[in-house]
C-alpha cells in the first residue's frame, strides 16, 4: 500500500515542454542567455511531486492494482512460513531465520534477470518476434546457470560453515538437514525470475497476480497440513521448494500462451494488410480497365 501511494503521487520534474535538448535546458537556466535565442520552450518551474490527474490515476491503477495483489500475496507467504515455524520451537525458529536470510541473500540473482528482461524485452517485442524469443532464451539459460550457483552456494554455506550463523550444535544439525531444500528452492526461484520478467514485459499482470494469490493459498494450506501432521522445518521448506518449481511450470505455460496469442495477433494483422493490398490492386484494375 505504501508503494502504491508513492506511485500514485507521481514524481514529475516539469522541466521541459516539448522536445528535450541539452542546449535548450542549458540556455533556459543560464541567466546570461538571450530568451530570443532559445528555440525550445522550457518551463523553469520544477515540481518535485504532483497529484496525478484522474486519467493518470486510472492508468496507474491498472498496473498497480495487480502488482499490489501479487506483492501482498508474496508477503503473506513469508509471514505464514514464519508463523508456522514459530510454533515449532526456538531451535526451528533460529534455523529458519538463518535459512530465510540466505534465501533472500541469493534471490537477487533471479531478480536481476527479471529486471533485465523487463528492461529490454518490451522494445524487442515491437521490432521482431524472433529477436525477442532469442532474448528470452538467453535470459532463461542465464537464469539456469545462476540458479545452480545460487543454490549450491546457499546449501554449501549451511553445510560447510554453520558456525558463521550459530554456535549451537542442535541448530547446526537442523541447518544441515534443510540445506538441500534451500538449494532446490533457490534454483526454482531464480529460474522463475526470468519467466516472471518475460510475463511482466508482456503485461500479463492479472495472470501473475492470480498466480501469486493461488500459490500463496496453496502454501498456506500446505503449511497447515504439515503442522497438523507433526512435520517440522524440513517439511515446510520442502513445501517451499515444490511451490517454486510449480511456479516454473505455471509461468512457462503462461509465457507460451502469451507468445501464441502474440503470434496469432501478428498473423491476423499481416493477413489484414495483405487483404487490403489485394483489394487496392483490384480497385486499381477496375479504374484503369478499358
């Protein structure tokens, strides 16, 4: 909600009206400059923040609302896990804190791939479907390599250097049991980052929001079942690992669906252009017919 409020109060620097050029901005803010020589009109008033217009608010809400839902669902996922672990005792809670910190320490590998895809893919989608698919493939291959590194590093730290995080032998033993599950969870998270970035670049916002809400509900149900069955921290992180790999399947299906829809739309547009060209040719033949 805080993020949404900040986004709705748009950060606007009203410096230039029209085309922005370095010469125009420099001349406008140079007291010695001749106003008659400034070809681009520049507004000297600079507003740090302005309230969005109704139209801008609607446009932003279309993007913010699904993302708020997705972020809220993911936040609740972490809260549900922490609350469940707290009921298992101090040893499990201490181990969970270490595992979770390492999880979020290495998760930026997936976030970096996601942000890179979001930055470059939209422009390529407008230019060439072939090039955009190449970028997606490159991102997925990079994410796969990074996922192995992140997963192996996280698991190795828990197994090889538990003393970095605790002096308790009991907690160290629990960390060793959960280490493989942390590695698997990180592999799933990083690969999911590339797929999620591609979906965000294609503006599949509602689908992503629905997926996050559904996954959170499934995890909450799974956590309840684990606790009811007498499971421990290992079973909880098993659920997290399975959920991350389920997200890979979900996002891969959603991306394939979005690509198919995009290809169908492009084919329909090309067919319409070809039909119009044929119609124009026929009309020209009718006009110039003897």
